[in-house]
């Protein structure tokens, strides 16, 4: 079936849709959805090519998960996982190069890089703030 027909079937009825009050656009928890928005472009179930970024279990770096277009009917060979641990700038450059070199959904490149950089930002240690006001009062 075409991706458009699949989208018309599952766009309002899916186990992954998260609807809340006062939110116009519902969210989606499906795998391979980079932005977690319930839209045709970012849906990971209907497209032959889809990308997602997940955090590594050891909280060092991230893993890019993408689908192979040639193995759509073989679920065990369909998904490829590529871990990146080389540091923030190098890893983001490698992800961008991976997506561009494979002609892989250029519309998802910026969303993938944003998701990866958000994961890297969350892994940074929190800096201890110096108490300037307390030190000034005690002197």
C-alpha cells in the first residue's frame, strides 16, 4: 500500500497518538518519529525511509536508528542502528554526512540534528552555581 493510503487509515486512529486538552496538534509515541508530532511527514510507520535518534543506554552519546528502503518486507533486516560516541561536534557532523551521503530524507536532517543535540545537551553535567549574594552578605 502507498504511504498516503496508510496515513489516511492511521492518522486519527492509532495506539501511538497522544491527545491532550488545549493542544491543537496531537503527539505521537511511535518509533522512528523524530519530532513526536502526529503528521504525515514525521510518521515512522508509513514511510519506507524513516529516522529516529535515541539515547545510548550508558548515557554517553546517541544512536541513530533508520529504516532500509530495500528491506521493507523483512522486519528483522529493516532497522539499522548506528551509535555515535565521538563527541558532540564530530557526532553531529557524522550524522549529517550519513543522511546526505545516502540521499536519506533531506527533510528530516534538521529535525534529526536538533534531536541529537538535545540528547547531547541533556547528558552534560550540571555546573554548580556560585553563591554570590550569600558571600557578599557574610563579609
